[in-house]
């Protein structure tokens, strides 16, 4: 067996099929014997040590593709496919599986949301400077930047194309009060111009909270909102709260310019409970199990601001009926 090192050949002189190889190529030749009756001596042995076995990458068969023949039967396993970038040895990164929640799991945070005191502008600037000089805040910001770099801007679109706009069908029963978690807080301004929190809006009433990040998600939430308003138009202890969230600062500027159009297109009785938020809400999305912000979500909140039921995507008939039934049960109508 003759060994010739491919890596000794310059890169531009190699054939396209061998440019990504950096190991030794195996070339078979006829064995030779020194004398009759003696076993042939393997080539490359020095001081009684055999060289390391070197094989070609594309000739080596994965372990899952190896077959075993026992009694004439062949056992084959499905190989794990690995894609490469062109003629290189760098594997193509696989799409990360979407993190979804199992219908019926409790979502939210374990402790009730703390009401934040609104500070004057001077105190806000001082707090901002303290955060800039804080090593702990810098580490949090660095971890956030690393996470954003590893997450493609188009990943949500790819997930929507591969998995559709309906991740799961909503559960048919309420989450028990002892197991339910609390709604995370979210600050913003209503269409009337009042600064408030989403927890303050949902407190002391049975609330259907709709959360949307894009215009595409509006048709998802409206499929629930329309049925909800028709069923509880005259109920005093039942209300609708809508949250419009924009995390991208450039799109937030466009949304601010479109607020007059949003006020005209929205019915006036919804203005006081329509909350607009600008900024990152990654903790809220993780707590509520929002896997894809392109999809609309609705949450049924009780009077103690606990999340008791949730749904996503366009409402099917059974989900709309379940939402009305569970709301009547919570509000004791």
C-alpha cells in the first residue's frame, strides 16, 4: 500500500473533487515478499511501530450506514444526512427546531408582576448611566448581542413557511388556579396617550389579552376578538386588552408615524385598552411561550392576573366556542 499526501499538492493544482481533502489518500498496490515462506512485511514500520491508519474522508462510511449480514439478512439504519457548503469540509448549519409549548402547560412568571414607579426623566438618565458603567449589565448586553448574532433575521419567516401559522390547537380546559402563573408586566402607552402597564389594565377583571407583533398577526387575533366582543358586549366584569409590540427601533419610528391612522381605524371604545410598546420584550416572549412573533397570540387572564388559557393563529370553530365557555366560567356569568 502506497501513501501519498494530498495536502502537499498546492490548492490551485488539485482537482475540484480533492480540494477539500487534507488527509492522506490510500493507493493500493500488489504486496511483495522478500523470501519464500515468510510473511510480507508491512510498509512504513519503523522501530516496531505501525503508522496510524489514514483513510480518505469520502471513502469512509458512517457508522449508521454500515451493514451487518447475519444469516443472510442485512440490517441498515437511516443515515444522518450532513450537507456541506459546496466542495468544502464545513458542514451547513441546520435549522434550529422551534421551541413550542405543550397545550395545557402553565405559562407566565411564578411571582406577581411588581408595579413599576414612573421616574422623572433626570432619574431615568442617571439610571441609564449606572447601567452603562455596571459590569453585570454589560455582561447581559453582551449575551444578548451574541444571541442576536446567532439568530437569523429571516428565521421566523422560515419557521412560518415550514411549520405554518398554527402551532397547536388550544386546550379545552382552564389551567387550574393553583398551577397557573402570573402575567409578566409590559409598559406602554394607550391610544388615548396615557402611560400604563398591561397588568394594571388586566387587574380585577376577566380579560382576553391579544398580543401581536406584526400586521400579519392581526388577522389571527381578530378571529378571536370578533367572537369575544359579540359574546360579552354587555358584560361589565369582562374586557378586551390589546397589545401592539414593536421591537425593531426602525419599525418603531414608522409605527409612531402611523398612530393617527391606527386611531381612526380602531373603534373608539378600544382606545383606552389598546397598548402600544416599543422595545425588546425577549423575557416576556420566553415567559409566555411565544415561539414566533409573526403569529398572533391570545391569553385569557383572570382577575388576579394569572394566565388561565391561551391560543395562537387563526381561531377554529372549536377554539372560539371554548374561549367563550371558559370566559363565562371565569367571570361566573
